[in-house]
């Protein structure tokens, strides 16, 4: 049986501009197109938008293909042999990351029922809620009731977000047995999101880590903006590796690398992972891909090829993107499981039950599913 | 064995990574896309769409289909469209020709490249074109014979390459067999279609391995539907195996006739975004494609199926 090509995928090109034509080839004749005045006007308009202050999502402007010479290297493990992991752990983030980005406030019993239904699907990890101040995240105001109200199945972990020591203590008091902390690879994003620098955020996390260690509570670390930032644009892989390493060294058992605005492609995913994997063992890595640009499953595929075996997803693709109104956010768990099933990778998840759960929450939210698998199967 | 390479392909040596340097995008929106849209699109809109697409750098744009208007009312204006479009140098404008009659009609209207549509499933062939695979092959042979005499390149499609709405699972060897028949009769390229979008990287790989035993890689294309959200992952798999021709539809035009409300073709914008990110040259200006997508969606009064377009236009309208 033929195997996948040995060498890794090439370096990240600019998804907007694309590769510059290779010198000895001529691209097909391009009459009109990029040189037209209309195209020029459009480019000028977009360039002006890029220059505008925060809140806008700048293009990842690398000025053409970046064929990094490190790309010639063959990465070890799965990619070289073309093999995939035999098992993948799916981390379900719908009840937290998903609902947090839904406009309508979801009643507590609905949240609890959602988590209980998810507990029946075979998922091993279900992110239940977030112990943040309800002033900042009203959707998660009922964190204590949710955590105490859900039916905790043995063998399933229900991590909760804890941005600081206070949140951690509240979480433990409410019965949490695992927590998550959220870092970022972008200074501006950190400033805007949690009002401090990366360094300061890591100091806060150290407090949580110390308390967690004492209480024997495992901590999962997230790194946001790993493939692009809504404020800074392009993010260097080295920065992602640096933050990941710090969080891993302080005791996080797993680092989930988040493509927060979904701008990543298989090219940039590959480049980023190659660098991060030098600092953090691949067994401790997870990917958290957003599907805002439709790239999530392709990005996840590349991550799997490089040996990553933990993937975050959200049932029904819950959770839009706060940086692009109307655009989608999290990748749908159903679509992920469909792909993994097709690859013969074991997840332990019952796709039918998962789709039923998606139907439930979409009905409750009075919205359509973002899962294409569900749509195709004539569900909402 | 007759083979016609059709248009010149600017395919360089594979990169050190094993990925193609260049990928030819075959834009099927005006035909496959519109054919599966409910609203009948006025001729001048179709022509304007194709003219806009001609300016994006796309090397091939499937224009229309010379089928009986009784079967496909959307394509009833095939002659007017074919005659009405601007023909840009360096851009191919293939049209579908299901049989000899359609072929002659296409040539008379000025077509310089045609496509024939086979299937890897007997049931699908019967339900779709009312004959067996073997009978369809005989019809196509008439077309390719005439085409050869007139120096007209013929592209072959194989539907249901990764699954059939009637038969379910399709054996990769069957896909290889039908592909080989089409290639041997003179099709310069075989586009393997995941007609109902059920394929995954797993089944894509298995199918391509079987087909690659019979057909040279350079003559293969993939035509993925995004009905189950798998299209880009499937295309990536194909590209990693060296496939360098990808079909797609601007704005993801064209639903799936077999799953009501579900999506169909993968969006050209999303494919280009991914290929750009991989450093693969397509020659296509993404923003220009988005403009064309915006045009046709406005004309059709529908939302785009392209996530790249959704994300870009909504970012643009923030603030």
C-alpha cells in the first residue's frame, strides 16, 4: 500500500496572497485580473481597513509565500510514515467554549442536560463551565450550579476554566476535579482579553498551579492565537513554543493550541507544530481549531499526521467567532468524529448519540447546527 | 492508445515536500453549481458570472451543459451562454456533452473542450442517465471518437467515487476500472467525484491508490463535495498524494440533490485559501473570486457557502 509522501507539507504561504509563481514556470495567462483598476481599488480599500485600529482582523500579511528552508526537513513520527494515531481523545468544549460564544443566555437546566447527554456519547472529557466573574462572562454565571448539578459519570473528566486563584478555589469548592488555564501567544490579545501582559498572566497561573499541585488537581493549559491574532495578525511559531513551554514546565499536563480566529491553514499548522514539538512532547499536545475559514478539519488532519492525538471540538459547532460577526467558530464534534471514523481512528464516541445531543441543544437554542454531518442527515 | 493532453498544464516538479508546485483549479460553479441551484438564473447573469471568473486567473471554467433542457432546465440556455461569454486567452471553457448529439451542438456553438460524465455505480448510472455503465461508456466513445477527429480535448468525470446514494459503499477497484475505460478512450483527465460528499481522508486515500495503479497521477483530478464537511481534508489528502487538479465551485454554489438542505460543491474560495496557505501556486486571485462569489450570491439572493467569504465580509462590516 502506497504511503503518504515522506516529506512534510511545505511552509506556510499567505492564505490571502498565496505563493508567488515559481520563476521557471509561468502561470496561465492572467488577462486583466490583478492589474485591473477595480482590483487595485479593492486592494486599496482592504489595505486601508488593515491600517485601522483594533477590533478589526488584519490580514495575515506575509507578503507572499514563506518557503522556509526548514520545510525540507522530514519530521519524525507519524508524518514521515504517513501513519495516524490509533486513538484520538476528543475534548468536548461545547458546554463552555461553545455556549460562551452563543448570544442567547442558556438556562441552567439546559446546560446540565446538555452535559448529561454528552456524558452518554462516549466522550471522555467534557469542559463543563468557567469560574470567571459573571460580570465578564454572563453565560457562565451559573458555574457552581452547573458543576454541582451534572451527573458525573465515572471515567469522564469535567474540567472547568479557572483564570486565577480565586476562580480555582471556587471551582474546587464546587467539586471540580480538573481545571484549565488560558494563556495566549499574543501580547495584544492578552491585554484585550484579560487586561494584563503574557508575563503577568503566567504569574497568575503559577498561583493556580501551586494550589492545584497541592490539591492534586490536574491542570490543562490553553494557548490562544497560535496561528494568528485578531489584533497582531501573524504570530511567530517561536512565540507559541515559548508560551507553551512555560505552561508545560509549570505543570500543565496538556497544552491545547488554539487557532482562535480560524485563520490557520495546514501550512501554518505544520510550521507551528514543528516548532512547538521541539519544546513540548507531542503526547502532551492538543489542537483546538476554529472553522471560521473552513480550514479546521484540514488543519486537524495535519496535526494528526504529526502525531497529535488530542483534538478539541464543540458539539453542533456551537460558538460563533466573536471577531467576525456571523462567522462560525469551533469545529463541530460530529464532523470531526466522522472524519476520524473514516480514518479508522478510535475515539470511543457514538456519532449517532452525539448528533442527537447536537439536535437537542440546537432546538433549545432555536438555531441551526453548524455541523455539516448533522445537516446532511436532515437534522437541525 | 490515444491520449490527448488537452491544455498545457504548468505543473512543475514536485516540491521537496512532495506537494505539487502548482495546482490547476477547475471552476465548476457556472455548470455544476448553478445546475443544483433551485432558482433558474437568467442568461445574462450566467454570462456575467463567467466573465468575472475569467478575470480571476482561473485556468478552466466549466461553462454549461449541452443536455436536453427537458432534463436540466437550468442549462437550457447553453447555446446563448456559450456564444455570449468573453473568451480569455489561456482559459479553457469546457462544456458537458452527455452524448454525440450534445457534442455536435456544443461544437456548433463554439465549444473547444468537452466533458463526459461516467459513474462508478450501476444504480447511479441507471437513475441519472437511464443506462448501464457499459452503455454510457459506448455513448462516450462516440463522443471521444468525434472529438479526436476534431482535435477537441475531452475530460472524463467519474461520479460516486467514494460512495453512492443508492448503492452505498463503492469498491475502489470499480472506480479504477471506469476511470481506466475513460482514460483509454481518450479523456485527457479524469475527475474523481465524491458526489454525495461521504468520503473521508481514509476512503479518499484507498480510492486514489487503486486508481493510481491504472491512471498516471498527472491525469487525475478530485471533485469533492462538502456535504459532510470533509472536502478540504479530502482534497488535502489527494494533494499530499500528488494530485494536482482540483474542482471547486465559487461560493460553494450547488446544493446536494440527495440530501435536502445539505451543501454540495466545495467553495473555490476556501480551497484557494488552503492552497495559498500551503505555499502552492494556483494563479488565482482569491479576492477576485470572492467578488465573483458576492456577485452571484446577490443575484441568487442567497448566502455564500464559502466560509472564507463569510468570515471576510463579516469582518469587513464590523464597526
